[in-house]
C-alpha cells in the first residue's frame, strides 16, 4: 500500500503534521509544478523535497553548495533507513562509474550533488539516464550573479531543465529580494513556479540596534546578561582574536573563528562551540552557512554589516529552536565613515578592473595570450604592496574577475613564515639560554633549517609545532619575541587566495564584454550602502517592518519588541505618566482624596495611577495624612 505524504512524515520522521507552508510545497511538486520557497532557516526546508522524493517513484536529486551540509543530510536520511548518497569531492572517472553502478542497482532515493560536479560529462550522462522524480536546489540565491552570495558553480544548474525538461524543480532559499527571486526563476528556467514565502526574520528574534560610544563595554555587558550560546560578528580576523581575548579577560567563555584558520582548527572550534552549553564564538563572516546550532540565544554585530542580506542570514543563526533570542547591532558613530569607505572601495568601474587585471597578470609574469589554466597562491598583502592597492579594493576586484569568469578564486587559506637569524651566534646563544622556552624553539629551527643565518628561509610552523610539542600560537609568540630582540628578521606571508586563470591574458579585450555587468555591480554597491545606512540610522518605525519591506514582504503588525518599538512604548508610557501626574495634581488642588477616589476620577490603568502616586509621594510632591488621604504639599 502506498503511504500518503502525512503517513511518510509520521513513519520516517515521527512528526504528526506538516508546518505551513510545507504541505503546499509538497502538493505543488507532486502535481508536477515547479516551486520557489523563500523560508528562514530552521523552518524545515529539507522535508519539502524529502517527503515528495520518498512519495514518488524515482530519485530526488538535491543540489547543495556545502559538503558538510550534504554529508549531514545523507547521514540523517541513512539513520532513518532511507538510502541516500552524496557526490562531493573530486572522484576519478573509474570511481564515478563504480558509484553510478552501485547507485543504479541500490534502491537509492536521494542523490546529493555539489554544483561543481555538474560540469562532468560523466555525471551529466548519468543524470540523464536515471529516473529523476524531483530536482531540489538548496540555497538557490547562490545562482544570482549579482546577489551577495553568488557561487559561479551554480551557473551549471541551467542544465537541470535541459536534462529532464518535465521534472519539477524546487528552488529553496533563506533569503531573496524580488530582484534575486526573478533571477532564480530565469536562471533555473522555472515554469510558472508556485511561490511560497514566510517572514524572513523569525518572530522569536528581537532586533536591537544601538549606536554607542562604549561598544566593547556594552557588548561585554550584553554577553554577561545572557545565559546561552552566542555569536559575536566582527569585521576582521585580527579583531576576532583580540575581541575574543577581551571577552575572555572579562570572564566569558569564548573562542574565535575566522577564515584564516586551518580546517582542523575550524572543525575543532566548531565542535567545541556546539558541545558547550554557553560558549560565545567571536567570528568573521567565515563562520557561516550550515552552522546548525539550535540553541544560539544571541548574535551581536559589532560593526555595520556589508549588506542587508548577509545581516539577515547572520542573525538567522539565532533562535533556531524557536525560543526567544536577540540580534544586536552595536556600532560606534565612526563605524559609519568606515562603512562608507569600505563601500567606496568596493565601487569599481570597468577601467579599474582592466588596470587590476593587468597588475595581476604582471605579478605572475603572464605574457599576453598566455596563462590559461595556470593556478597560483596569492599573498594578498604582498600583492597590494607591490601595486599600492587598497586590500578591500583588491578583494572586490578579484571577486568581480571571478564572477565574470576570467579567473576562478578559491579561498584556500594558508600562511608562510620566512625568517633569517641576524644576530651573531654568541648573542643568539645567550638570549636563548636565558629564555628556556625560546631555546627549545630557536634550537629546533637551527637544527631543522640549515642556512637560516645566510638568508631568509620558509619555516613550516606545523612541523616546528610537532617537533617541539609547543602550540603554533606559542611559536608565533616566540618568533615575535625574537624579532623584538633583533635576533631574527621575520616575514609573514598570507596566501589567502588560490586563483586560476581561466582565459589567456588579453588585457582590455578580456574585460570589455563585461562592461555592463561591472557597471551594474557598482550600482548594487551604491544601493547596498543606501539600504544598510537607512536600516542602522532608522530613528523610528518598526525595524522588522522595514526589513520585511526590503524583501517585498509586509508584517500585519509592528513587532512591538525591536529597539524602535520599545522606544515608542517607553515614550507612550512616559506621556501617559505625565498626563496622570497632571490629573492627580489638579484633583488635589482644593481637596484631599483617598486612593480609591483618585482611581475613580482618573480613567487610566489602575496600576499606572498607583505607580505615579508612589512616584509623586517619593518625590515629596504629595503627602498622605493620618486617615490615608492624599493632599498637595
Ligand atoms: P531549514 O533547512 O529550513 O533550515 P531544516 O530542514 O534543517 O530547516 O529543519 C529544521 C528542523 O525542523 C529539523 O530538525 C527538522 O527535522 C524540523 N522539522 C521540519 N519539519 C517539521 C515538522 N513538520 N514538524 C516538526 N519538526 C519539523
């Protein structure tokens, strides 16, 4: 007997009913329609394709940008006795063939695929050959070329419709403006999709925006007043480290996280944070998508966010469990100028991009007509120094070159430390002897790396850490100390970015076809700046309403709990108190009255009247006589 979607929900997930709008989405798909769902994180998007995928014969193919997320989902399904597999990392043709053979005969219901995999003929042939019941595209906004979270690989997804024109596509995202929605529909060639959306900011999240002079102290106070886990977003890696240490000094349990850390450390930090009941993660935006911690009680932005969309995604990590949570944005008035500067550095015209591209090619000594397919690590600091470039501008330009397909960027972080001993042997030995900790590190460097007196040599900090049993952080500290003592000449090169030239160098000719897109990007930057400044500077009116309007939605009532709504309430109650006080004083002008008589004559809330009476009495504006009658002093 075939089970209904409700029965499947019950049997496999143990849930008694669908949440709105899950059922609508499922019905649309089952009746053969495309659908686009814009729902905040935690609203249960996965079930929208998992249930119909189980319900219908065939295989549901899910495209998702994050390997970790796919693996989680596959494990979750396997744990429910549903056969699923994920196609993530690069597999050789032989491996792929083997997986496909297994898949064909294995009774699988779900196939998770990274968008990059859709480039392979072998994968496409395979997808063509199987019975796909639905396509599900997770994080669909990544397809929008000028959206805030564009991923070039998502452009492969135009192939889905071509592979199986009749198979319904479900596009899912946690954030999309009307413009992005239109781009998703166009890029995926959705046919009259049924649209589903819910307020992108969950009801349980309270939005609080404050401009402060004492940002750090304020954040410490907020964090101390909280009980559960939290995320503090900071704008730079350096700040994530220094801010975390300030919070630690204030007695808070916290750690930092940024994109410059190696994978192993990132994983450890994340696991630690997930398992501790109340740890604060001080992080850059690299602490991002796929962070699935239900109990985050607060998210604090300590700076003005780059775009409304990224802000919404970041605050959406709070309160996934549906319990009350707070999203704070605490900024200093100088942050406004800093934000404007950041934005103006992202504002690039086609001429800037041409110039930048020339620098990039020259840096790697790529001759005209050459370079296609070549990959390099980019030490961004050194590159910017060489050409006197602002780093924000450089990163913005790299992203544009990536988006228009001239280079492919990979944020593969790593760092190189190079050093040379410049003190003579005797001075060095003396210094090392007096500091036993330094001695261990210094001697190991001398042992492992011959020639450190002759010239600068690249040092592998991990190897050194293994050899000495000292942590990388301590080694870095030791090296800095040696530098301060003029024992070594030290150089840190960060190779944050790995880039591949996708086309041969043709200077302006490479850029010219993209002039219009580059100009459009510049316009978007201007609009982002306008929208973000309007949000943080909004003096009155419900903030949630404004954000809803930004996404083309509207709330039936003001939220009543954002900083502006609270301010309004306070103002209203202050006005009411003033009115009550005036009435009391007038009534007592030529008579004394009991509390009951006063209440009778004043039509305001009894509690408010009592509170004002107490206040006036405390302030000695009124007095009470022996028979409990109030009179004017
Ligand atoms: P999203 O992808 O929108 O962030 P998920 O698919 O991860 O959300 O779902 C969030 C949580 O809600 C999961 O634990 C999921 O099992 C649960 N959930 C989803 N739908 C229902 C439902 N109808 N009833 C109860 N729990 C649900």
